[in-house]
C-alpha cells in the first residue's frame, strides 16, 4: 500500500474524531471550514486531499466517494483540478503572505469552472503570517455555498484563535506501526528496515521514510546503542569517553535517534509489549520513570546543541550522566 493508496476508510480507523468527519462528508453535511491538526507526517495533507476528492468526485453516490478513478479524483490528486485551489508560499519563501492569500481568494469571486463545488487546500497554516491569516478570516466567516476550506497545521497554537473558532478542528491520530510498515514495504523498503523505521517513527510516515532511506542508519544506530545504552558506572564512562572523539559529526543524529529509541522503549514497556532488541540488562526492566529521566537528559542535550554548545562537550556530559544514572539501577 503506497501513500497514494491510503483511503478514507483507513483514516476512519484511526480515531473517532476523524471517523466522524468522514461520516459527515459522506452524508453531505461536512462543515465548510475544517482544520486538521497533528504531528508532522501523520497524513493531514493526504486526508485533506481525500476530502477534496470526495467533494469534487464525479460519483453520484455520496457513500462511495471519493472513487479515486474518475477524472475529478485523478486531477485533484495530481493538483490540476481547476476547482481545487491550493495556497502555498512563493518559491523560495518560507511564509505565506497577504498577497498569496488574496490571489487565491480572488478566484472565489467567480463561479466554479466544473460542477457546483470547490475546495481550497491550505497546508501548514503555521506558515501564514498573522496578516495573511487575518486576510483569510473574513472569507471563512462568510464562506460561499459550495466552497470548502481544508486547513492543516503541525502546530495548532500558531493558528489564530479567531481562525480556529470558525473551523471544525479535527486532531489526526498517528499511523499505526503496522500501517507504516505496510506502506514502506509497498515502496520497496526491505522488511527488516521497514519494521525498524515504523517502530521508531512515533506514528509519522514522514519520519519513517527518512529512517528507511538513510543509508547511514545502521551505523548511527550502532553508535547510539553503544554510547547511550550500553554503559553503567565510572569504568564504562571512561571506556565510552575514549570513543567520543570519533563521532562528532554524528552527534545530532545520535541524539535524535536516542530520543526515538527511548520513546519506543517507554511506549512498549508501558503497553507490556516486546522491547527493542538493544534493551537487555538493566534496560529490560528499568522503571519507566527512570527511563523518562534519561529521555529528558537526551532532550536537554539536544537543546544544548541547538544553542551551539560543542558536540564533544554535549556528548561527554550526556554519556557521563547516563552511565551514572544506570549504575544505580538494579539488575
């Protein structure tokens, strides 16, 4: 199953809020302004596109929309449907300006070119400046019949409260591990890598793809486990500190993977599921609150790196902290 084959039925299984939204679409009573929220990579843009297909689909039976194969569905997927508008920053820009918004909204003064419906996709609402969001506000307050706005954001707090109050807000739950692994397998990722990437992705298909496509992943994982999760006490710290000189360029990758690995451990331990392969010894039965304490150590190390503290200083401090912490745990 590739991302292009992800269906509304699949999204409906994620959570009740998404299922209710899809039911309202198929019943012909979906609100005209919808804000999809959730972490990066959970499929918000894909869901918005599927909803737009459902609104513009040529299938007369609403319950069977979107069919995915009619002319309208295909063009919405390709981004070429004249009645499916998409608001994006100008090339080379990171924010969406007032001019971008007004350019798209000017089209709404004219009737749809095909059929009676029109969809406006606005991905990553956090990219809109406050002025751009305010320019959109009046249109959301007085949305024309037959026009739907489908907004998405990775950060709900970056969307003006006045915008949120005029939208149906739906929080999209993360992908299930099995679903991500299935998608990666359909894209040609080897089974073992697909399973690892899915497990570490925290429900983000984007993150899973990045892991699966990283040629240096195996080496980074080896360094991460060796440096962060294999030591206990002063003797191991002395051994590990000697190797730190060789991994300066990999520090940020190791920290990022360390966070993912530890969150996976905590998640599976909390659910009573099998732990990651590296979790033996003290980690196999470590108290969850202590694992969370180590996770905070790694997150703090990431914050220090973002403040331009040297890689060697950060890693030396972190390895010492973790070996000291785990030395107090009982086997």
